[in-house]
C-alpha cells in the first residue's frame, strides 16, 4: 500500500514502479454489473416503500446482493467507474448503491476478508435506511435547511439503527455501522460526537465514501466535482475528518486518472493516461503525441513531472 504522504504529495516512489496493464473489458462483466445494479435498485425500492409505510422491511434480499458485489469487484473495477460517473436518477437509491460499491472497494484496499467485505457491502446498501423515515419534502428540499430541520435530519442514523437492530443476525452489526456513519475522526460528526477509534472502521469507510459520492454526483443545486478533484480534495484537506487508514484505502483503490483521461502536465505538455499505477494513483503513465513522435512518460519514475489539470 502506498504511503498517504506520497499520495498527497503526488511523489514518486523510491523503488521501481509496479506497472498495471489495462484490462480488456468483456461484455459479460458489463452485463453482470448492470444486472447487479438493476437487482439492487429493485430491492432497495421495496425496502424504501416498506420503511415509508412504517412496516418492517424485508432485508434478507440484500445479503446475496452484497455477496455478488464482492464477487464482481474481485473481477472488475467497472462498477467503480459507474459509481463515480456523477449520474443519478434517484439520488437516495443511487447513493446507497454507490456507497456499497466504493466502500467495498476501499475495504479491499485495506485487505478485508471475504466475510468482512460482504458485511461492508451490506452496510453500504443500508447505510441511509433511517432517511426514508423522514418526510420526502425535507430530504429533497433544495433551499437551505433551518437549524430545526437540520436537527431532524441528524436523527436519521439513530432511526436507521432502530430499524436494523430489530432484524437480528448480521443486521445487528449493520445497525451499529448505521448509527456511526456520520461520526467523524476529529469528533465533529453526529449524533454522539465519537472520536477516532470509538468509531468502527467500517463506519469510517462508509462515511468517507458517502462524502465522495456527494461530491461527485450531479445535483440540481450545485456543480459536481470530478472524481479526481473530489479525492484529491479529501486527501489534501480531510486528514482530520477521516482516519488516515481509510483515506489510504481510498487513494489506493480509486483510480484518479482512468485510462483515456486527458491531462496537462506541469511541463505544459498535454497527453492521455494510458496506464494506471496501483501503488501511486496520482502518477500514471501519460502518452504524449507530438508531430511524428509518440512518447510515454511514467510519472512514478521521477518527482519532477506531475499532472496539474484534467482536461
Ligand atoms: Fe446518512
């Protein structure tokens, strides 16, 4: 795993670069990803309807979805690209799917076991269950919320915890994660102002990727950031809000410059990302085409050249 300081400073590693070749995407993995997102969305729609009608939701359908998600992410990162593309038809549902995908990916970066990853995926899918107990007019309100409305919104982790705590089995564990997903490493979160290791690590991860999703998703009332801008912003400015371990997991696993990204370097040259570097995601290989000449610059091999802008 790369050192966080290297990720933040965009510094080249001391040793030789581990090159990662681009993987050809098969149509079968794309259709499996699509099938998963459709099934997960359908399951969450049923759960949301149950919560909104104050009946006990049937959650067991989420368990195989969590298992499938881990299997899919073991074979392909395409769902990660989908989760970061900024598009949403229904923010609450898409946010649940995106948080499950991104959270599981971060867990993979932290070497979680298969069982831990499946629980993390499940926690991601259900992380905002309590929001669905609140009035739609409140959670979809575009104007600035009053302090009273904010207080109501801040009850959603506890509301979610109560729903899950009554479901038994693994959902008891998920209920704790649900209750803590808005707690922050420096004590600035809610509802209990927990600090550092008082917050379960899966809850730290869910809170972190939930923030990433909010930053990269297109909303009617604000502009989105690109994944690169969002993750770079977090690596630079959120070191007290989130644990360094969770931030490292994020920086290691989320490709900031996917293959094909057009970038400008500090040398003034522009090029295309043609290889990613799993150890140093801020330092991919960039191919530059000049008249009659093509050159590849591996940014992990030297500290002087780095990306300054995504075009
Ligand atoms: Fe939440």
